[in-house]
């Protein structure tokens, strides 16, 4: 709403900035960003690869301590800086190189979009495939083959990647209120209903209990340095933090929003969605004799098997992929908004030019990620396919680096006074002890913790 012009440096510009209109809109947009393929695709397959419940346990610790801290930090930077990822740092600390943190964010969001749109394209395509004859089989080998043939081909997956980009581009073009806020407010409730239906179905499968054991009965011997790194990386990815997204969204929030509470609500809801997705998937994996560690293809092979074994399976299968498409759209909106906001605010491009240029770049570079599952599968850079390279560089390297920079920035550069004012809405909120706890974590715990995990991820301890 009416954003106060707290900062005279760019008051002309800030008075015209568009923002979210209501608290509900804020919640929908941020939760819409957090909930995505991360919950329905990444979370289940990474949990599956890392031993189930033990991983979930480590994940819960990472997300509720480190992930949440970084999210609050980003909200604070964005709203106090009153500009998107790069501009916020420039407003708060003019003439200092901190804005490079925002630049790193713009780069990582683009890297994520390169491969995220590939997977989102598969999901879109599967909405239609599930209604056709291809997947209407109970033979796991046929289902595997359908997936391999589709993702390994050239034009079909590229076409779907473009459909994805056009859809998201149109929403971004419509603007912050009419595009982002309105779409996420409509889509999220539909997503919840579809998820509940899927859970009920999975829980009533014969043999569901083995899958529930897998995600809820931890075997702590499975926890290693690698598990912790994977959990931390996933918690950042899940909450859309460490990349400037939440900084940008923070800058669209009115001065009456309770930042720590919003962050906590988003964190809890997002984690619930992940667990619900796990409940929809793992009982089925075990019931049908699949292995939980199938990796990235888990969603595309096991879910069709689940729904094919029930009445009206086709319809439910299409619904499940629709749910995934909806989740993916909300997340991609927030990813695309970061480069678009950067180009419009910092480079003074029009919103249309910024959106079209970003989408075209993603389509072009992202096609290498899409094709790395087919004709480019033998093309490796630094020992990785393009798809894996985009994922690894953004999630395992840039994300922890930006995370460290953000927490040091909030804890030590902005400092306690500014953090206190921003997190309590200039003293209006009665959350003093909470803010004190946040300050402790953001100053002393988060930076070294993220640093150790970065070193561990680079293999320095082994
Ligand atoms: N959180 C989203 C998911 O789980 C992905 C996402 C959206 C994201 N915006 C982001 C990840 C920004 C990192 C940074 O699918």
C-alpha cells in the first residue's frame, strides 16, 4: 500500500513503486514462491536418495533455523532498502560493493530458471500425457520408457519449455498486483485441495505403511556431512532464499506487515506441503516395489503407477500433474521477477522489454539444459551435463555464498538497531525477545554454519 518514503535518496522512484496490496496477497505471493517443484519433485527425490526420515529430521532443523533466518534477513533488506535485489543494497549502503550480493542473486535466479523451466515443461506435458494412452499401463518398464523417450527427444520438451515461459511471462507482464498477487491467490487453494486428494489416495493403498516408515522413522546412522549439505541446500531452495527473490518480494511489502511472522508462516506452510507431497509419493513407491532413490525421475515414473491402480486413475493423474504445474508457476513467477525487477529498476527498461528479454534468454540458454537429457547428454562442462551444472552452481555454490553475505550484512553491517526497527515495525510490534533471538542467530550462528557447509560441499573435509 502506501509505502513510506523513508529514504530520500530515491524518493521519486519509490513513490511510484508497485507493491502487494494486502497481507493475504503478501502471504500468497511468498508462499506461492516457496511452494514449487522443490516440494513435489526435489524434496521427495532428495529425501529418497538420502535415507528418508533421518534426512527429513536434519532438514527440519536446517529450514527452521538457518532457512528462516535468511528469509527474515532478505525481507528486512528488501523492505528497508525499498528496492529489488540489487537496488536495496545500493540504497542502504551507497558506494559499497554489497550490491554485488544482489547481482549474484540475479545470476542464480537465471541459472535456476534455465533448468527449472525444463522440468516444469515435463510436468505441463504430463498433464496431457496422463489423459492419453501412453501412460495408461501398469507396466513400470513402459512408464520408464515413455519418460525416457519424451525427455530424450528434441522438439517436444523444448516446445513445453516455451509454453512454460510464455505462461509465466504473461503473468509477470501483468504486474505485481494484477499478475503475481492475483494468480498466486487463485492457484494456492486449488493446489491444497489437489494435494489432500492425492494424500488420501496414497494412504489408502495396500502396503502404504512401509512408505510412511521410510519418511517418519529415522535411522540416524544415515546422517553424514553430505546429508547435512543436501538438507541445507534444499532448505534454501525450498524457501526461495539466498538468491534475491525474497529481497525483491520484501520490497513489495507494506510497512505494516509483520516480517518475522510472515516468514515463519511461510516456512511452516511450505514444510507441510513438502511432507504432504512425501506422503503422496513414498507409500506408493513402496507399495509398487519401486526404489525410493530413483533420483529426479521419481515423480514421472512412480506417480503414474500410483494413479493407474485406481478407479478414474487418469483423471487423478492429470490432476496431480496439474497441481505440480500450479506449484511450478508460482515459483517461476518469483524467479523471473528478479531479473525483470533488476532490469526495470536499475537499467530503466520497460517491464515489457525486461520480461521479453529475460524469457528469451532463458529459452535460449535453458534449451541446453533440456537437451542434455537427449542429444546433449554426452556434452559435459566441469564433469557435469548442462542441466546438472546449472543446478549445482546455483544451489551448491552461489546459494551458500549469498547466504553468508546476506546474514553478515544484516547482522553486522545494517546492525542491531536497524534490524530491530525493521523487524518490529519501528517498535509497534511486541516481538522483542524473538527479534533478539533472530539477531543472535543471524550474527553468530548462521554465517559460520553456512560457511562450514560450503567447505564441506567443496570436499575440503574428506
Ligand atoms: N522455492 C521454489 C521451489 O521450491 C523454487 C524457487 C523459487 C527458488 N524462487 C526461488 C529457489 C528463488 C531459490 C531462489 O520450487
